[in-house]
C-alpha cells in the first residue's frame, strides 16, 4: 500500500505531489493539510474576505492537482508555485471587484455585547485598519508586504513568486511598510497602540 500518513510529515512537497500523480490519494491529503493554511492566509490578506479566500485556495489546489502529472521536480518548489497561482487568482478577483463595486453582503453585522467584547472589538478594529491600509497600497506593494511581513517568506522566494528580483522585492516591501506606517500613524491611540 503506501506509508502511513504520520510518516509522511517529513516528505518534501515535490515528492508528495509525485506520489499523488501516481495515484496516492493520501499524499494529496498530507500536501493539502500542509499548504492550504498558508495559501489561505495569503488569500485572505489580499482579499479581506474569508469566503473569497477559500474559493481562491480551492481553485489554486485544483490547478495543482491538474498539473501534477506534468510536474518536473527541480524547476520550482510546489509552495512557491501555489503562492504565485493564489496571488494571481486573488489579484484577478480584486480587479473584477473594482470594476463591479463592493458586494451587498460586505456590510458587517452589529457587534455582539458578550463579555470580552471590548477586546474583541479592538482586535477587529486593528485587523480592519490593517486590511484597509493594505487595500490602499499599490497592488505590487501590497503583494510584497503580505508575502514578507505577514506570511514571513524570504525575499528570494517572494521574488520567484512575483517574478521580480530580490532587490525589487526589498524596494516594494520598504515602500509598502512606510506607506502602512503613515496610514496607521494617526490611529495609534484609537487602536490601542499607545507606546509601540
């Protein structure tokens, strides 16, 4: 049969994809469990919407399964390829959204007055403020900042994902970080950042 799922945690992504291409469904399960949360994090930050992010992740994974039989090891890392696909899918959705305007269901429900609500409201305010500031960045700066400072990827990998040089990544992230700082500077007290 195949090896147990637990013993596959150390198997590289590319090897799991090759196993899947050869009919091993368990390899697909392990690869999905490993990569989906990371790609979802990227998509939700790009789009600011969990439902749309789930759609992006699902489409990116479907594309990965479709190309699995042709995958040539050594040409690219699976995670890097998947990030690039998800980034492109999210960018396409953002462009479509700009043409169509905001969806009607984008309006938040009123906050619940449960215990601990002030803390949750402040966390939500911080998240919304960051998302709004990210959304105001130029597209490429937003992508670079999310990949570097939220996803924690290294500049060379970001360069591969975005198809640019490491120096260009450094420039985009520096400009994006400065713009975010400027956008959020006037809201520090409101968001509960008194001393940072």
